[in-house]
């Protein structure tokens, strides 16, 4: 019987998962809070994960041009941010600019915006990308 390190168990869990976004709590059963945090920082330094918020990590891959880590989701930051909202249990819908674009308008939204229902005060960001929040009036 071989003993796996905490890092190898976390790497296996990330590799086998279909998810693109992970919460720190996803790995709580594998080790202590500080140990998991240390391993997640190591994986971030290795370029396997990128941190997109407090306790939020996204799968990463190496950019072929710059060689730096980037979000591996096919939809990039847009997809990762929306998946993070779902993972956090936040009720959201596309912002008014995105709805207008989907309805046939030609103006493409410049940045990722969502409308959240209820209180939400977390930052979701990576590099120069930031998730914009519109508060719902309902």
C-alpha cells in the first residue's frame, strides 16, 4: 500500500474533476485547514491553479505565448466567475447589457457583469479581469 501526500491527493481530485472552479472547502476532508492552504498556494505557484477570490481557485493552464498561467475554462474568466457564483450558492442572472446583446443588440458587453439577487460583497477577480455586480431591485 502506497501512501500519497496531501499534495498528490489534491492534484488527483482536481485532475479527475469536471469542475473548473474549486472552493477551499472541497479539500477539507483531505487535511487540516492550514495544510490545505499551504498545498493550494504551492499548486498556485506551480501554475496548476489560479486564485480568483478568497477561498476560490480555478484550474489553470500555461499560456502558449506568455508562458504564464491562465484560467483553463473554455469560456475564460467569464465562465469561471459564473461557475464560482453557482458554487457559492448565489442567485444571479445576466446583467442588462448582456441580456440586450443576447436579444439582438450589436453592442458587445465590455466586461463580465451579473445581476445578483440578495446581498453579495465578495470580490471575484483574476489579473485585469473583475466581475462586475449589479444589485437586483427585487
